[in-house]
C-alpha cells in the first residue's frame, strides 16, 4: 500500500472516430506523418469510448500501464513516445512559468489504466480512442495545455482525430518536423443531428494484418496508393468538407463509399495483397447497393476500416427500415433480443417489395450484433472520483 494518496489522479473518456476520407500510409514512421490528409466522423461515447485514469505519485517506483485489466509492457515504443512527448511539453511549460509552482510531478512515475467498452484491435478504431484518451488524460494530470495532435498521433495516427467531436480533418502538413500535421474540427457534433451510424460487427477477432504493418507494405509496393494520395484525395477532401457543411447526405454517402472502396483497392494492390474484407463484408456492400437501388436514391452508405466490420451512415428516418433489411439478410443467432445495442430503434417490418428487390439468400449469424450510435463530442473529464480505474494505492480497482 502506498504511503500517501497519489499526487494527482485524473480520469477522462475519449471517442472512436471513423474516417470517411481514409488515412493509409506514412511519410515519416517515427513522427507518424501521413502521406495524405484525412477526414473523420467522431462517434458518440454513450456507445463507444475508452476510459483512462492516470495517477502520479512520488511513491511509485516505475511507470506502469494496464489495458482492459491486463498489465501491458510500458516500454512499447508508441506508449513511450506519448509519455516522453507529454513530459517534454510539461517541462517546457514549467520552464516558461514565472510564479511559484507546486512540487514538481515531472520526476514522479505514472500509473495508467485504460478500458474500452468495445472490441479491441478488431477494426473499430480502438487504438485511435485509446491513444487520444491517453494523451488527453496525461495532459490533464501533467498540466499540459497545448495542442495534443502530436502526442496522440505518436501513439496512433488517427488518434489525433479523436481529440475533437463532430467532423474532423487531420491535415497531413508539409513541415519535416510535423508541427503542422494537426487535427482540426470541420463541424461540431451538433451540426448534423439527423445523421445516424450503425456499426455492423462481423467479427470481434483481432485482425490478421495490423494497420501499421499493412501501411508499410502498401507504401512500399502499391503504385495505386501513391496515385490516390497525390491525385485523388485533395479534391475528395474539399468535396467531403462541402457535403458536411451543406448536410448533403447523397454526396456525403457516395463519396464515403467510393473512398472506402479505393482504400481496400490499395490493399489489394499491395504485394503480397492484403484483404481486410470477409465474404460477409461483401454481402453488406451488396445489401447497401440493392437497398439504395430499390429507393432510387442513396439512402445508406458503408465504409470499412482495416477490418471486416461495416460502419453504416444513414439518416434518422431510414434507420428502422435498414435495420429490418439487415435482420432479414443476416438473421441473428440466439442473441435476437440483444442483436441491436446502443440507441433505441423502433422495430419496423420489411416491406415485401424491398425484400423482393434485395433478392439475397439469408446468411444466419453473419453479423454478430449492431451498435446504433450518432455523432458525438470529443474527450471528456470525469469529475466523480468513483469513476477512477485506479485505487488510492495506484493499482487497478477490482472489478465489481
């Protein structure tokens, strides 16, 4: 048991973000600088979030970190990069401070505990939420107030986009030191209240090819990736920004699907090829296009990150009918009553003419469950000490 309370304890939460203009490939591995800018939608933390507690105390003898209840290697390079950058910023701030400072926390060790309320490493942007939360929480506990894009992206590139709510652009930047490679909010979470997000979880298993390894292979071997970064993304980014600002769902939806398809095409263009999509992913793509064709309009859009799980964008008035189409095409297994998680969706019958238009043989159990959510805010500080994941001794609290 530690002899004193931790010097400081802070608990924060951070959101998942889903890119609609994808980031794939780095121009600088160490600084995590991307070969193209990207744009994402921040999802609501009521459904998907990382919670992180950081505590610093002079009683701690070493830095330690726990993820989802298991102690992890604190020496892993990404974690160290974040810690070192935060401590550098804290030192810089202290050196610039004129007044009397409280006893220095910079010589103290830190304990960090983090939990996700969704599957880790399954292509649901867990590392983005995790490292955004780590950067935000460490900044609060160390009294750092500068832009945290650099800290977060050193852990996971897309994590810098999870530092903001709503719609966020990660600007690739041009400087060699990466100081201009930062995230900025394009529109707040309140901007498009009718927009809804459905996550179709095909597999919660860890993916076979991690994003970092996949990106390195694509940068080395895919001519399509280079063409995409230089000749396609800049115009798409400008068009996507316009669609969001004008709440043009049709334009937003079509561009989202096209960019997802091109990202996966660059994975196939990599040598040896990388495939993140499963046969169920392809059936979801088919379902979306047939649903839209039946309506004669783009009512629903899919996007896939580096994994088989689909993220569906639609408007509030289409959610119930599309969920009915998903239930018909992928009948739930024994979890029928818990198949749909998150926001309430009123049950709706599948119209006979839509069922005929889909013309798809059901794939029972193809989708494990659906998470219904919406656009949400950026990181939050939790004021209630009961939310701390670490006890007064600086060790993880036992789960209730």
